[in-house]
C-alpha cells in the first residue's frame, strides 16, 4: 500500500459567524474572524489517497486524473469565491477550517473511489500556522 | 550601510472592480478576481530599511520598534478586513497588489524616518507566485 | 474526529553533554553538538490536537486558547533561553530533540485535556532537516 | 516511542516508459513524462525511524549514522544519475515516485534495523506538489 | 515605478559537458554534473517586470498575459524536456544555470516590451541552494 | 554580468550585551536577547557573487569552490559555536545580525576576488522574519 499526496491551492473570502447568536456574542467568540465585511486566505489543500501501484504504470493513481477531480469538485467551486455566500456545499455551515475539511472530504470521496484507489485524508492549511486534517471518521 | 528586512503577515478580503466600468467589462478584465462577493488572501509583507549600525547596539533599527510601527500603521488596519470596504487608506483605490504596495509605503515612510533610518522598499506577496515591490519613486 | 495543528516557534541555546562521561567521550559521541560554550537553533513546534467540531462554532478547539496554552507552558519558558540552564522542565535531562519533544508533551497534556480536546502529537524541528515526533506512548 | 525524521535531497533524470507498450500508448498514458530524451527532478526524501531514546544520549538514533546510511544506500546511487539507466536497484522497474519510494525502503530497511531502531516510513517528494509515502506493507 | 514578480516552475534533464574537451576533463571540471546519462532538476523561475500602474486597473501588467507569455516562450519548450537535446534556444550552449538564465531573458524580452512594461530581471533556482540572476547587461 | 547566489546554513548561540552598560540597561534595550545564559538560532546565509560566464564552462564561478571558501572562512568558525565566545572575527563586537553580516563580508571578500568574480552581497537570516543584507559600503 503506497500513499500519494497531491497539493492544490485556492483563495477565498469567509467570516466566522453564528446566525443564532447576537452580533456581540459573535465578536466575543470569533474575534476579528467575525469581521462583517469578510476577510480571506490563501488555502493549501493536501489530498492523500492510498492503493497498490499498478504494475503496468507504477502508479497508485494517475495524478492528472486526481488533480482534475480535485479541481472540478473543490478548487473551482471555492477559488476566488466567498465560501459563506458562493459555495453550494458550504451553505448554512460554519466556515471554519475544520468544517471545510470535512466537507471537502465529502465532495471527493466517491470520485476518488471511482478511480480505483481510496481517499486517506484531507489536510487543509488556512494559514502557514493553522491546519486541520480529516480521515473520514 | 546595512539593509534590514522585517517580514509580517495579514489576511484580507478584496475584489478587483472599476466602478467606472460595466459589470461585463469588469469580468472581462479582472476575471475571477472580480467576484462580487469578494475573495481573499494571506498577504506576506517585507519591509526593508537601511542605515548605519549604531555602534552601541549593533542595530540599524530596533526591530521591536519597527515591528510595532508596521503593526499599528499597516497590519492592524488591514488584518482580517475587507480592503475595499474597511481600510481608510485604500478607500476609492483599486485593490491591486501594486496599489496596495504603494499605499503601504505611504503609511510607513515618515514613521520610519522618525526612527532614524530610511525606508528602502516594500515588497508584498499576494500569493506565493505573485508579488509587487516599490522603492518610493 | 478532526485533527488541528498549530505551529509555533522558539529560539534557544543548548549543548549535548552527559555529565557521567569524560569530556573526551562527550566530544566523541556528540561531536560539535558538545561545544562547551553552547550553540543554538530556531525550533519549530507543531502541536496536533483532535476532537469533534463543536456545532455552534465549527471549532475542535479555540486556536487563540490553544496558542495561549502553548505560549505559557512551552514557548515562554524556552524562547531566548538556554535549555540546559534556564528551563525548569529540562533540568538534569539530555537536551536532545527527542527528550525535548517528550517533555513538551508532558507540559501540554493536562492543559489541553482541560480544553475539551485530546493532545495527539508533538512534532519538533531542530533544523529544517531534523525533527522528532511523539504520540504519548 | 519517539519518531525521528531526517530529510535528504537528490537530483535525478528519469522518464516514465513501459517497454511492453507502443510509443503511442506510452505518450497517451504518461504524457510529457514519457519524453524520450528524459526530464528530471530535485527529489526530497524523508526517512522516519522510531525507537526509545537511549537514556545516556537522549537519542533514538545517532543522526550522523542515519544520514551516512541514507547517503551510502540511496543518495549516492541516485544523485546526479539517470534512474532508468544508472541505478542498479531501479533496473527494469517503472521509475514512478511510488515504485522509487518502495525500492528506497528496501535499500534502507536492514541497515536501519542494524542501528537498533525501526524504519517507520519513506516519504518522497518528486515536486513540491506530488509525493508518495510507504510504511512497509 | 512598481516591480512585479511572477514565479513559474519547470522540470528538465541536463548535463554539463564541453564537446571540445576529453571525457576525462569533463569529469574533472564538472564532476557528477557531467554524468553521461543526464540528471535533472525542478527549476523555479522568477520573472520581474517594472512599470507604472495603469490607473484604470491598478496593474503594471495583466498577470494572466505575463504568465501566458512565460508559458509559451519558456515553460513549454523546457518543461519535461532535456535541455541539451530538446530545446531549440539551448542548442550548442552550455546548460549551466547562468547561460539558461541569459537565454530565458532573450526569449522573453521583446514579448514583455510588447505588453507595455519593461523586463527587469530573470532569476532561476536550479536547487533551493543555487540560483542565478540576470538584469540584461 | 550574471549574479550567482549560494545558500548555506549554520547554527550558533549568542546574546546581545554591551559591556559598557549596566545589566539593567542591557535588559531594557535588548530585552530577551540579553539572556545571560545565551540563546541561539539557525542562521541562513546567502552569498551573491557576480561576473561574466566563462565561455568554456558556462560558469561565473565553480560553485564547489565557492561553497568550500564559504565553509572554510565562515561556516566552520561559526557552526555549532557561541559567536560571542568562540569566533575570532566576532571577538569584542556586538553579535547583532547587522554586525555579523558585515564581518562575514570581510571574511569572504578577498577569497572571492581570488576566484575571479566579485562579491556582490551578503544576506543573513537570523529567523525567517528577520534578515540583514550588506553590499560592501
């Protein structure tokens, strides 16, 4: 079993805001991340898949195919977008790195199964210092 | 003459949009950077100053003092903000990396003169692949 | 279960020296790391915690709270210090990356339990090329 | 149990080419990676070993000894070489990152056992965006 | 005047070899860089242009246009190629980082003039530790 | 004229301390950098030389020769040392990044002249955020 990781990037705006809470409580809990007019990040996404290398190609997965799936299902919907307003799979969800990591897993899971390998983890850097990782359970 | 560079970071939302143009022309010229609901970046800022090392300290400039000036004049106004809507010194200006670099120079110039050294350049990375640099003329 | 990683930095002096050994044996085993007048490093610390995202915040942990714990228990005692002489939790211990990683785990474990999440791993880079990681057993 | 990771580098030429296939099929499957006159990469290799710190040294492993083993068994055979033509342990094998990662494991396994610690994983970056990792099964 | 830098990447094989010299002398002067079967690198290219920001766009240059010029004139000819054998503008030239940097300047100069800005420098990293830069004279 | 940059690393201990001042004033001016028992850094050194490429080799300078000069004159004296106590060329000087950058220039200047190229600049990173650069006047 070999693990393959592909790194991709997207830039997006967001804010942390709980609609059930007062503005005061949002500012208290989320601090400057609750700025009403949004802020944004360069996100770095690491998608790790695992499988046996195909003896004819030496590949666990064709990286061009994997990269295209990630682009179509995750990068295009998120890149240069506002994740609270523009992204169907984030509608009504908290725009934290944690939740985004789990939702990216859900977008990719069955497409990657269809490539004949298994999705192992999604790791997402919001900044160079803060990241979240999800293994599917 | 020794050159000292201090690196700082901020995260902000923006869009590229010329108010004199139709929506159609904005999308044609700025592409996905014109997304109406904004997008955002982790900006990396490099401030370079020059001067003679003080023989008593070995310092061209006290980096704690330099860092505080950058924080007060640039990072606090921009960090976790929307640079088109929330930032006084960017009001009515195009939110490109180029213009932002020049405006950051203007915010810092006389504060750094007051420290007894000279501002040499402002370099700003919008992403790891795209940066602008300004030397004051 | 989502894993969250926070990166922090500290700068410290140390030497590798076994008090039970002759100077000759220390030089033989530890080479230039045994320099009697110390040397030092910029250490990079990665603290990974795990838990379920809180549905109200989307957070596994409030990163400001996590960062404050790391600062109080680890960064402040170590930063700009000599880890053989100035750091209570390293007194009488070998100042290797391995031992330091385990001792940082001990400093953080119960504080992180008190935040309602679980400490998963401590990873410490002594240089860009050398790192140690500890998972608690 | 503490995990220690050592990073090393090598530069090599390769191409992806299956001798059982027509030129046409090689180009179709491997794209520009099948360029007949080769292309190349700066590879970054991460070797992770695990063990208990020796109480006399604080070391899981002497990193100078580990680095020498990696140099003799992996870096010297691969560095500034053509991995399809010049490297005994890659002869007749597909020169994919996956296969190379597994073969590097085989080169290092018993040498690292002989140091008194256990090889945990081999991670290999072909580019900053593409990497493979192998844990021995 | 603002300076804009765009970073791009390519992977290529090469060797250092002077056809006027004996094999012995080539090995003596170029060492392992003269390996007859080639070796290779991940090259990182930094193209810096300068100009006045256009008041309507805030741009010194449209980075999509600049990136397309670099791709067509430099990246496509070099990427996944053997620079001694496959690249028209390197034919009969020494494949050193220095010469390659100068030749990339020549490929880009008039295309960038045609964009209405000026080419300032070409910087090329062969590895993370070795780079060359050329300013046109 | 082509500019060549070589990156090297060293790890050292130091403190900032002016012997003419009281302990109180040293702590006031230098803060935690005045810790009496030292602290330390991983320094990154960038040496830039300039010259015309030799038509027979394509080289401005043989990087193996340049690297050896840097190693002998700068890295070996500083690496795994205390720069206030162990380094002849820093004796009696403030151990700031600025002063160290100038002193490294002095160590290298005539050795690099002897290689037939010109020393252009010395850039030294004390941390990822703080650096100094010196051009010889």
